C-alpha cells in the first residue's frame, strides 16, 4: 500500500503559481485556507499533510514562500480534522530540545496522536543570521547537534511514563516515581527535565528526516521513522532507496521506515491536457526569478547566464558545500538531458528537481505503481504545482485509480499517524 502526504507550500510548488489569475495568493494569511487543504487531503485518505519551514525572507518580490509559522498553523488544522496526520519541520540548529519537545508533544495531545516532526539542520547563512550566528555552522557541527537534539527530545518524551497520571482528587495528581529528570549534559545542550507535558498519545511523535549527505543518510537510517527524499527519476530513487534500506538493516532496525520521494503531478483527461496545465504555469515564471532560484540551488550567481546556451560547467558533487541532495539532482538533470539554461529552469520550476509525472490518471497511477513495485518508493510526498487545483485533480482522478488497484486505502483504519504508517508505539 502506498503512503501519501500532501506537502503544503504557499499557492503550490510551481514558482509562478501565485501569478495565476485563479491563485490563492490573497488567502495565505487565512488559517481557513490551510484547514481546507487539510480537510481535502483527509477526504483523499492521505496519511498526512506536511509543512516545510525556513527562517529567512529573501527575494520577496519573486513570490510567497513562508507565511504562517507551521506549528502554530497545525494547532488550528488539527481542530478542523479528525484522522489525517500533521507533520511540521523543526530545525535542530535553531530550536532547543525542551522547546521543541514541549510544542510537538502538546500538538500530539491536541490532535489526538497525529503529529510528526521533520528534523532538519537548516541550510543558509541568511537563516543563521536571524538566530545569532554570523554564518551557518559547519556540516559536521550541525549533524552532531541534530543527533543530540533528537536524543534529548526522545528522552524528554519518555520522562513521563504512560501510567504517570494518577489524578486522585484525594491524593496525588501524578506518581512522582513515574516522572523523572533526564539530566542531560551534552556538547550542545544542558537539559534537566522532566518535560512539563505528560506522555503524549503516540509516545513519541513520528520522526521524519530527509538526509542526502553521508551524515544525513546515516542519521536518517539510524533514527528516522519515515524519510522524505529528492528523486529526479526512478533510477536515482532506487539508488537512494536501496542504500537507505541497507543502512537501516545495518543499524539493526526492523521497523519499516517508509521512504517517500517528492512528486509533482499534472493530471488531465488526456496527456495533451495535462501538458497544457504545465505550460500554463511555466509561461508565468519570469526568467530572472528562475535564475535566482537556480543560484540558490547551485551556490553561485547564475543571473548572468545566457538562457539559450548550454548550462555552464558546475563543480562535482563532492566539492559542493551546500545542500547536496538538491545539487545532486541538478547535476543529474544536466547529465541526462543536456538542457539549455532555459530548459533547466523549466525543469526546476515546479518541485526544484523532484520527479514530475504528467498525464492521465491511469498513466500517473502506472508510474507510481512501477516505483512502488521496483524499490523506488514506499509512497510519495505530493508537491502540487498549484493549490488547491492540482491536489483536487489528484484526489478526484488519481486516487480512485490507485484504490481500484488495491494500492491505497479506501478508509482510515487507525486514528494516529503511527497507525497510518504501520509503525509501533514506543514503550515508555
């Protein structure tokens, strides 16, 4: 069975979606917009909705990216839904474990056991300078901090046993012997504990990660309970999938650890109609905006590149110091398609290098099934090019095909995100 998440991003993942005459750009500050998207995904029986997050506002003229703080938004979205999971990005570089553990555990209580947290180490100097750093700390330092951050949060969630609450009005509210300090004294954090929030419905909210570097893959394989991935095509996805599954086994783990690559879909009654929807958004993207996005992906100024010339030579992956997953995808697109700069920009316009599937519901279901059956994915993190239109197309037309083939649920069978993903609740 496939796992499906809706990755909510502004008006959609296409950089020009906000420019469309029918876009939702005026509603991005309206919590009802996000509640409606979550309700739509719940109607489609998705596992979860997911918010990425960033800590810097750059090139604001190019279009919206971040708006409402995701953990705050999810408190409201949890009250507008009953079954669908809710996943928010949490930066281990900028949060502290006690703060993060308290907020995410609170949301697990509020939602009745539907929270997940996507732990990232953050990426850009502009974000670092909003949190007291002159520049982004080094890769090794960030991953060491992430490891300690995760460990500390898990220990805080375990600082209350499941049976800690007594609620005896004539005696104790909680059993002191079932609530304990963690006394963590590490390289990055000093945390006495216990947490101020009793143990949450899932025990631990579900830990997602998206490691692409060696350290990222290693951390994901040892600690993540589900993994987001960047995959341009099936071959790239298979290589990542097989490597992560091997690392999971080497770590002595038997949990399923589902892997969900990002997926951009354009759905039409014919392939021509689907491609027309793609073209309708592509033509709205100003080249200079796209070149600025490319500059961020490749770590150099691309604004002077000639649009109809071949893509200039780029450093090899091992020499690149920025986020390696997206950069590796850019290199793969260039090697495989040998596009002009304009062609590369179009390829990155929606999803930034994630897989694009364009076609009829049956064609898209065929490809998704092929990935599922050939070690390419356990599911997908859907990145609609426009919202809500593209996800409505997917839910109304692709989901029924997947359900008819027995590849996706027709009803929820559980009430928690752990249950949707087939994961066990950790013991206290």
